[in-house]
C-alpha cells in the first residue's frame, strides 16, 4: 500500500487505511511503529558515504593551537604558536598543521559548534550521540543515555559476514556504547598496537594446536551445553546475552578470511606505513582504512591525551607534527584509492579549550582548560566540499559567533551522509520511542 504524505509524514487517509485494528489489536505501539516505517520510507536520505572513520581526540583538543589560531589576539589569548596560510586564501591554521594546511582543499573545517556541557563525560556523550545528557555528569564518567553514532550506524547498515559493523581502536570512548540497541551493536575493541612487531589481534586467530575441525567441534559442544534460557531480551542489561554476542563476533572473526586479511597490516608496503607515521596512532588510522575497505561501516580511533590543563605548548610541539602527518596521509590515501567520496573522515573531541591561557595551582607550565563555547571539527569525504570553512569564532576565540551550530547538527550530518534519516524513531526494550537526533537538521554547507 503506498503512503501519501504531508509535512507530518503520514496523511489522515493513510491513518484510516492502517485501520482501527492497529490500535485495538496491536495497540498504540504498533500504530506508532507503522507511522515510523512510513516516515522512514519518505525521509530516508540517499547515502553518499558507505563508511565513517571517526578520529576522537579524547580530552578536548585546543582549537587555538590547531585549526583556529588568533594571531591578532592579545598575548594571553593567542599562545606561543604562529599562524600559517592554508590552501584556501585567507584561512589560517596553527604552525604545526603544515600538511593539513596544504591539503585543506580536500576537506572542510567547522569552526562554530558550541554546547553547554563543560566536562568530559557530558561533552563526550553530547558529541558522540547528538543527545544531551539527562542529568549532570562528572568528568570521569562513562555515560550511556543514548546509542552512539557507531552503534546506530552498525544497526542500520550492518557489515559483511564475519566482520562486526563497528570497531573502536584501541579502546571504547566514554559514550561509544550501544545503550538499548544491545550488545550486538557495541564496538568490537582492538586494543593491540598495530605498530608493534608481530601485531596480531588477540582472541581472533584460532589458538595454536587447534585445527579448524577441532575448533568447530569445540564450538558445537559449547552450543549444546549452553541451554541457559535468556530471560532478558538483547539488552546489555543481561550479561549472558552480551557474552553471547561477543562470543559470536569472535567466533565469526576467527573463521573469516576477509577479517584476517583486514587485520594483516603487514601486507601494506613499508612506504605506505611510513606515510602514516610509525606510531600507534598512525598505524591505527591505516588499520581503520583497511577495515573500511573490507566493508566495515564505522571505525572509531580513540586518541587520548588532549586534556592539556598544563604544558600545552611543550606537549603539542612534540605531538602535532606526527598527528598532522597521519591524518593528512589518511585523507590523501583514501582520495588516491578512490575511496574518499564514499568514506567520511572526522576529527574532533568533546569541546575546545579556554581562550585565556591558564596555570593551574602547582603547575608552572601554562595550558588551557575546558571550553564548550567554541571548538573545531575536521570533516572530509562523502561529498563534503573541499576548502569549505563553516562558521567562525570571535577575534579572541571566546565563542562561536557566525553560523552557530550544535552537536545535533553535526550528528545529523553524519547520519544523512551515510543514508540514515536523523529524524528516525528508535524503540527501546519497553517500546518507548527515542529520536536518533532530537533536532535532525544537517549542516547544509557540508551536503
């Protein structure tokens, strides 16, 4: 039966065609689900991208010392680094962003996202899910009030047989979980360092001494013995269900030639590995590219250590050149392989840093503190216009003042580019509806 829509998604005529039986027999929930299906059929965007590599800078990266320098601000604001020109006339990056500055024509920068969550737990949740925390959240908290982008994408798009649809390297972010979507859509974490000699993903390769036949026999025995009735549904609230999901993922990985090939980073030429930088971060980006090539739709590279309350300038002098090289290499490599148009590459953290340089009690080396009024986000791929710079902060970097955007706008853009309607309604185990994004408006300049 075709649905005839108005601006609300379903017309009065369609409601009548659905019939009162939906309310009297299946109940209101059934009718709401039917309405959701109709709206999705109409509103589902065309997918431009097939996959996303999310580079998460845990701790809150400074926008001043990376992508939004303020060379004309007073000394106590502008910091120690100089500003350099980029491939886009009139746009400047910080002096240690040399390769990305030259390659700005391949990606876009957002300079005007802001929110009101100034601690790590809440800021992470907001940017990772597009949903503000419901209650106050402490800085050290791991928060899960809503499914993360990776889990939503995994549930909507799936992955080839033998591969999880969502990976996180080398750890899960604070709010990177699946919440009510269940353990099946939680990230598969690869904690091993791909830069180490003889890199091998633990618990993925079949143990030595077991032939394929013996391994299958043992799996069969486990299946026969495990007759425990799962009284809960697929929610992560039941540890036994979660264990089943993780066991199945590991078993599928052990038996997947495609998965084994994707993890075999040693197949990459030395020149390519050098290009990404021979460190844990660079090689994880390379591994992320290999996973996307194998069909994985969402990979998070969780890059920690960006909470620079002190020694900001000394730490970044050492860190930024290699980070710049690795991220630039990923974007360029994807472009050369013809994959950039189908792969999103995004780099951000939970917020930016304070405009005024600070020295915490007992610290002698200056830093910057948490600041949610301004932040910078790198956005590439999936048809994103290269060279676009969206929004601006004021002259001293205090706040986003032009084209002010929200975490909801950012997350909606990611979903839309991946062919997922950000206005879609999900249902938890109790049948309660939850919008994927409460304000599903993507950033038009990136579309």
